[in-house]
C-alpha cells in the first residue's frame, strides 16, 4: 500500500470515529443499482462520471428523448400531432441505432 492509500485510509478511519458517516442518506441500506447493462464495462465509470456531472453521452440523451416522446404520445389526441411525434420517435430511434452500430 503506498503513502496516498495509507493517508486516505487514515482520514476515512478518523472521519468514521468522529461519526461523520453516521447520518448518510442510504446508511445501512444497499446502494441503488444503476441500469447501464448496454454500456460496455470499460466505459461504465466514465459514463457515470459524466452523468454525475450533468452530462449524458449522445446515446443516453437519445434514449431519454425517445422515452419522453413515447410518454407524450400517449397523451396526444390530435392525429396530425400523433403522426409528428411518431415520426420524431422513429427518427431518433434510427439515429440511436446508427450511433450504437458505430
């Protein structure tokens, strides 16, 4: 173990002794599992860091927009508007498919 790891371990131990971790939101509960099975394992950490910073990779943005449009589609009554939303969903799905095949 190098000096940086020892220092980190020591600081964590001291914080635990002071009770700084006692009131964490998920204390005593399992951490939530994030659904990222479609992301290659070597990219998961990078994608999580981007997500936590408020950025999403292009394929995630596309998936998010597709889901939103599908929810919108269930509320639209005008057939012309429904057709526009369906076309937009199809366009985004095609872009996503092409992006994932790269």
